[in-house]
């Protein structure tokens, strides 16, 4: 029993925070897959079998990023609920709740005032919706959990000196980095933590952190290299000079602080900044950042080291996304809500501590009802905002229509909206086929009508994206596909050829033009030439390889068909058609081979008899 009832009330408060978070994210839990969720989950061949799991860990370049712990969680879920998005969303929300709980326990252990309020703000703040509601950002919520656990174990180690706690720190640091490489800043955060809590003894912790720094540097260098080689990070940030990057690095923290204080106009892709080093106004924000950090340092004796630690932790954790290092989406935006998911905990805890101390100055306590009312009211407001923001992430069409309102000049927003509308139309066509099978022709007709509307609505979005980004052939290919689905064949053919004018080395343009010749114009020979050209340009163009296999099967050239289908499966073991095609082709090949062998056996006696007569 706890006579004062304080500890049970804290547990009840934490439970209420978790329940509030579940309620706030309820709309997102029933949402679908978004943006690059396909690359991470639904179209990821590594999630198919045990071989894929081993490749996740042993082949760093097999995955979009080397986040083996994150992809292992996807692998497990892919075998639990396949492509049903609810399970993945629920896991993200539960991990977020665990992060809020871990933050509360850490602050309680450190005896930081306002721990429960900080946990509630973290759990319910709408800037975190992107990280939680977007399945591909599992890496964010999972990595943050291990960051908090590493701080827990570091505190226990510096307090007790027991080696087992240090080993647990190493395990947590590795787990955080293997979930998302941006956690490579964690060793610096641990050292700053020791400076805050140990004062004169913190220098003794430099040596124990060196192995952690080395591991972090290794993974950071590997990720930076891959981002440049495989994800186009170097091209994405090629237009930014070093002074430009300094302006971005000094301005971005204010952007994130602003979203924490006034979380409105949140979106997936923010307008890209255009820093101008020759304009002195652009240097005001970086100078203000330096001034605030310097002020916290000089006032550390008066306001305490905790303020400098909170600011330092915020900037250190945020540093990989401040523009000093290239990343693949720099050409779209230089800021994003999910970049500040782990970093925001430091500022929210600092705010909660100031709030708790302020309440106490009025003679109240955060453990009593009057002292809890303002914090609870703030948490409720944030919870309502998060609920509304979670609705934005229920489906791709809603997400990109919302983003279009806030960032109408971004080509990717318009292209993604067109893709969402096209995907909706394709699902309606599949539904029409099912309705016809169940004897509901009227419903099938209505589904096809709605599909036509979606395809027609997608074309203006694609056209706007092409207007904003005229040198990208991918957008033109999307326009051509929409035309083809609408039966506007001449426009589709012309659009595909327009894509080849933009990029003569586009394997997808040759493939899509080949499908047009095969499916609509019924010119198999011309289609084959286009498929072969696509494979020549990209040996991993599985769509073209599969189409070549189909062509060979139609010509009864089963051995060639089997070879093509097997090549597809070697690249993508989860290809939706290749395995079935391979099985059918192998059966036909076996039957044809058996019949040919039987024919030879039947003709051999007659040939031997004829040969004998000739010798006689």
C-alpha cells in the first residue's frame, strides 16, 4: 500500500495517457498503406520467407535501407496478417505508447518535475502523427524506444558501476541504430547526459563511449554512402552550397520548435526553402540558434544544467536531418515532422518541468487536482488535434489532397495524388470483376463508372506534376497509363513515346509501350522488341521479363518461358504472377518433352528396321 496514494495516481495517470493515445490514433489504425509503404511492406520480396529474413540481416544492400531490426518486425507481421494494414498500424501505435511510458519512467528516475505531463505531451502531440500513422516510419518509433532504454541503462550504469548495465547500454545502442541509423547520435547524447548528471565525473565516461562512437560512425558512413549511391541523396542536395546548409541547419530548429508550440498546417511534404546566403535576413535564425545555446550555457549555474542538456539533446538528436548531410528527399523538402519525433522529447520534458515548477510557485502541486487541470486541458487539446491529423493519414487520396492545399507547388504531391486516384480506380475495376462473378451487373457497372472518374481525375494531377517537373519521365508514364486504362490508346501511345523523348534510357517506357502493343494492338513481334529493349536497359525489369515469358509460352517455347519466369523469381520471389506462370510453363514443358520422347521411341523401331534393310 502507498499511504499517500501518489504512486497509484501516477500509474493511473500513465494509463490514462496511453488510453488517450489509443483514442487519438484510432482513425489511423483503420487506415491503409501510404506512400512508400509498398517498398517497405506490401511489395517487399524479403518478407516472403526465411531466405528473405537472412538477407535482411546478411545483405545490407538487399533492403531500401539497412534497418534489419525494423524489417524483421515487418517480416514477422507479414506472416501474421499478410497485407492487412490494421496490424501494422496497431504495432506502430503500441510502440508509440511504449515510448511515452519509457519517457515517463526515465523522467521519474531522474526526478524531473512534470514527468507525467511530459509523457502526455509526447503521446498526444500532433507532430508525431506522421511517425506513428505512417507504417514506413516504424523505424522512427522503434528506434526511439531503444534510445529511451539506452538512457535508462546508462543512468543505472553511472549510478551503480555494474558492468551488466553497460553491456545493456551497448545492446540498446546497437538496437537503436539497427532500427534507424539516425540513432548514431546516441553516444554523444549519453556523454552529454553524463555532463548533466555527474558534473565533475563526466570526463571519466569519454573512454567507455569510444566503442559506441566507432560503431555509430561506421553505420553512419555506410548509410550516407548508400543514400548517395542508391537513393540519389547527392543529386537531391546538389543545389545546396555550404552557406546554404548552414542557414538550413540554423533555421530548421526554429521550424520544429514552432510546430511544437503551434501545431497547425502539418503536412507530409512541406514547401522547400530557398536559402540565400547573400541576404542577411536569412542569417538571423542561425544566429538566434547560436545565441540561445550560448545563453543556456552561460546561465547553467543559475537555471541549472538541465536546460542546456535539453537544448543540446534536441539539437544533437536532430542533427542528421539539419541539412549538413545529404538525404534522399532534400529535393522535395528540407524539413519533415518525423525528423523531430525523438528530438522533441527533450523540449517537451523541459516545458513540462518549467510548467510543474511554475505551478508550485502558486502553492499548488502537480500531484493534486488543481495543479493537474491546466496540464490535462493542454493534453486534451493536443489529443483532439492528433485525432484530426490522424484522419489525414487514413488513405493516400486524403493525405495528398490535404497536402496539396498546403503545398500546391510540389510536383511530388500532385504525382502522388494522381497515383492514389489511379490505384483507387484499379481497385474499383477489380471490384467490378468480383461483382460480375456474383451476378451483380448493376454494381459492376457503377464500379466501372467510378473507376473511369478516378482515372479522369488522376490525369490533371499528373499533368500539373509534369508542368512542375517537366524533366521526369516517370510522371509522363503515369499519364500514359491513365490514358490506356481509359481506352484512349492513341493518346497513351503518344504519351509513352513522349516519355522516351525525355529519357531515351527509360526501361519502364519501353515496357509500357510493349504492353500497349501486346494487349491492345495485338502486335506480339513489336511488343517483344520493346520488352527486350527494356531488359537491355535494366536487367532487373521483372515486368518485361515476365511478359517475355508469357510471349514464349504462347509460342509453345516452354524452355524459354521457364527461363524468363525463373529470372523474375530470382529477382522478386513474391512476384504476383511469375510463380504461377513458371509452374504452368514447367508442366507444359514436361508434357511437351514427354510427348516428343514418346514419338521418338515409337519411330526408333521403324528406323532400325529400315536401317537393317539398307545394310542388307
